[in-house]
């Protein structure tokens, strides 16, 4: 689903409801600029970020599990 920024402003409630089921790409001057997503999807994506870390910062228990394999 894609909409212009102007249309989003005029019909925010409509696009807000659509974003509960699927991302809504918001364009400005014909180019994608933002994405409107549900809070649940945002939290899911943020939880994945929290699982990532630098290799140098790998917790020792993970290193031990990797070395066992």
C-alpha cells in the first residue's frame, strides 16, 4: 500500500487502520519517504534489533555453544 503525504494527512484514520494489517509507504514528491506500521510490527522489529550484537561482544555462553558444534 502506498499513499502520498498529502493524502495521508487528509485520510489519516483510514491509512492508520490499513497499517494495522500491512505497511503503508508514504511518498513525498513521488518518492518513498516513510512507512506507517502498527505498534505490534514496530515492537517485533525492535525486539529483533535487541537480539543483534557485534561479534566482539558475543556473550560467553553463546561462544561456548558455538564451539560445541
